[in-house]
């Protein structure tokens, strides 16, 4: 075993726990790399789409991550057609790449009413703009922001697999799957 500056990377259980520690931190720490992951979906035409989202909840027991979005956004349309997504995070300080695959549930209306009450007033303006996100406009500011709780939804990514790469003194790669109860398997990096 080498003198790796990240000892958690040498054991499968420790590596898996470290990933969850980082996602949990991302919920509350605006500077954490896991706070702003890249979410990838597929359009109804089969084209890949990727965008930055904001992590709002991480539940290790359920193996899920939550993101808030406007119900009228393209990503919701994409996820209705193909309810699977990939998530990517690069944590440069830890030399850690996290790639997750999962299915996504779109929660809205009464299912998110309690969550909506905890969304700060200024942030509520992100849900309900006119026209809807991604629609053509005459110039860069030809839209109106208004608060519309009916436009608020939560994307819940139920993680099916994690592919984790640590680029330390020795490179290590592992795959963790829900089907294997997150036991993990080392892979060639």
C-alpha cells in the first residue's frame, strides 16, 4: 500500500462512505464540488443533454439525490420520455471523479408542498418564469420572473450505480451498484 494522501481511497467501504460524505456536504456547503454536479439526460430524439444542477438533498439510506427545477424545463420533458440520468462530479481537491447512473422520479404538486415552504423567497423566482425555460425570446431580457408553486418540482435521482475514480499516488477505480447492496468492485482505472 502506498502513502496515498487520501487513505479512504484504498478500501471499498471507506471509498463508498467518502462519496456519501461529499454528497451530504454538498447539500449545505455552497463551495463543495458536489453542490453543483452535471446532470445528463437524453432528449426524446436521442440526443445527449448535460447541465449544471444544484444538489438539494442527499439520502444515503435511500440511495437518492434531489434537485429542484421548473416543471416546464426541457430536462423534465426529457426525463418524462426517458426517466434515466447520469450525474458527474469532479472534486479536484480530492482527485475524485464521481459518475452516477440512476432513474429519476419527478415530484410536483402536493408531493413537494412541504419542500416548497422551505425554499427561500428569492429562490422561488426560479420557478414560474414566462415564457417557460428554453423558449425563444426577442432579446436577452424578454422574460418575466414570477413565483409559481405549481411550476416547482423535485427531481429525485435513485442511484443504481456509482463509478468512482480516485487519481491519487496510485489510481483506483471502483463500481458500486444498488443490485449488489453497494458492496463495490475494483475496476482497472
